C-alpha cells in the first residue's frame, strides 16, 4: 500500500524525529538520498553541469547539501539563490567548500540552459499558491532547457495537501520525496507536474491511518473474490443491473459485460434492453418485471443509459442491499432517498456529473478533486468514486481516501464507465465493502484499459474483454 500524509502530520513527525537526532542530521539524510538519486539520473557525475534553484526554506538547504555531495564527485554545481539573505547558511557554506558557486536569478539563464540537471528547491511542502514571478521565470527556463528536472520533496508551486495548482509551477521529470508521499504527488492536476516519484526513507514515524492511500497489486489480490470448493453461483453473489433504455441499449450491454467479469456468480438484468443483453450474453438472467420483482440479488447497479427512468432508480434505492449509482442514475437519484439508505451506496460520477451534483463548474471539480470527492461523499452520505485521470474513492464518514494508480487516458472512451459500474457492482455483490469495491474495481478496470489499448485506441467492449487478463495479472 502506498500512503500519503498531510503537511501537518509530516511536520509533526519531523519535529519528533529531530528531537532525537543530532542537529542537522535529518537534513543530511534527505540530502544524501537526493544526491544519490541525482547521481543515478546523471549516470556520469564527473564533468556534469548541475543547477540548483534555491529558495529560503529547508528544501533549499536539502538542495544545497545534495549539490555539495555532487560537487565533491566532480560535478560543476551552480546555486541560483532566490533569497540570498535567507538562504540556508550551512548548506551554502558546504556547497562553496566543495567547489560549487552561487548566482543571482538575473544571471541564471546561461547556467540553466547549459545544465544537464536542474534541482528544484524553491518552495517546500508548506507553499501555497503558484510561484512568484521571479521563481516562475526560472521554472520556465528549466522546462525549456532540455535538462532533467528533479524536484525536492514536491514540485514548487503545487499544493501538497490537495493536489491543486493555483498558478505557475515547476514541471519535474522526477520528484524525490522524503519520509512519505504527499497527497499532491498522487492527485491530478499536481501529479502531472511531479513526473516519476522516488520515495527516500528518512526514518519518520507516522500514524497508522494516512490521508490518502493507493492500492498496489498485492493489496488488490488480497481483496479479489475467489470461489471455494463449496461455492455455487448464489453463494458467489448475484448482481442486479437496472440500466439501458430504448435510446441507450448499449449501456446495458456494457454494464452487464463488466458485471459478468467482476467475480459475482450471476447477473440479473432488468430493463428495456433485455433482447440486446441476451443476444450478447445469453448467461444473463433477464426480467421485465421491475427491480423489486426480478429475484434475489446481493447488490444493484442502476443508472447507465437509463435516460429519464426515475422510477427504476427510486425503486432500486429502496433495496436493502448495496447499490451502485452511475450515469443517468446520479441525476435521477433523490438526495434524501440516498441519505436515508441503511445499506451501502456507491456513487460513480465523472467530473461533469460531480459538478452538477455540487452545483459548481466542471473546472472547479477538476482543479480540486480531493475536496470535491469528500464534499460529495459527505453530502450524500455515500461512498463516492470520482472518475478521472486520478480516480478517487471517499467514504461518507471521512477517513482515508483511496487514489487509483492504474488509470490511462485510453479509458476516456464512450461506455468505459458503464463497464466499470458493472465490474464494481459485481464486486459489491461478491461481498466487498463499497470502498473496496470502488477502489479494486477502478484498479482492475485501469489495468484492463492499459491491456486493451496497448498504445492504440480501444473501445469499451475491448476494456471489458481485457478484465480477465488484468485479473490474472494482479493474482499472479
């Protein structure tokens, strides 16, 4: 499990650790890790040209001490000091003793454009808002230089706790972060600025519950349902799909395709697209009598392609089993009815749908994904899976938010979300919690999207067909 902690939590852990260590020891640990990663990236340190962008905080000190280590190995190191009077004195002294030099921002263009490596130590994890104008100029030069850009702890200009980017920011090829990931390194739009992320252990003791967590293969494998020797289709769970309409029969077919590959033992379909579903998936149990008379299910999926069928959505919401609400169902679901449910509810909006539910613009949701998913979960008293470049899953009661690391831009295709709703609904029916069903479903769906596309466009039906391959990849 990859975890991320808030700035306040990290600073508390740092203070507690520094109280037990000699003065300056923690910064030296960070600098040693940073220098080692930079050396690996350079390949040949001797004779390389390194520029440090140095602000007034501890990140600047980390960069200076790391630069001193590289200078002692024969690199030509220049530190560009944005606040000379507030530069970390010990780090600057160490750099100069190792043969490094210092420059002002006004004299930085030449060194940056000739550099092999630029190290961003402008702003630390407490930074708010975008970069100031003088720092923004340096960030732009670094981006245009062709040099590899390494960020210290996180790219300067992004917000560590939220993943928001409120102005100019450094675009890094690689971020070396200390002690733990910060939420902004895992959530877009800030994640796009971080590049690859390398975690350096500096000995922090952190709480058991993080702000954010990202499942890995082992975590997902441990949660995937596996039938036992005494399993039958009913013991494995039955998922009901109330989806589709005369206008959108394909949504029903795609939701069923995801559900059939999601671990439940059987799929019941209710809706006007029964003929289309049976033609494609004859193993589906089809009913035209409405959700309450369709037969026993362990979970429902409602909404994909439903059009204006509010009655079916309302009927499903009265069920005393877990319910996943997607697509048109999100628009048709009554807020009070969702909040009144005693069984788990999993809502799966994309940014546009979340914006409509929150009464804000789509841009506002995309710029503040973490706060948006938390607000929506609290408002509806439901678990919310906010789809997007970084899919987030939040429970209504607060606590840790899960971020999915397997997404791909190839999943931005019509019907892909219908496949995900069926897959996650099937996991609900198999007994997973709403948080696990959403995060495991997103993980497998993301992998399936990668396998289906393999670098080329793929349709939603291709994604559904690749779910078994993704499942096996996780299990093996």
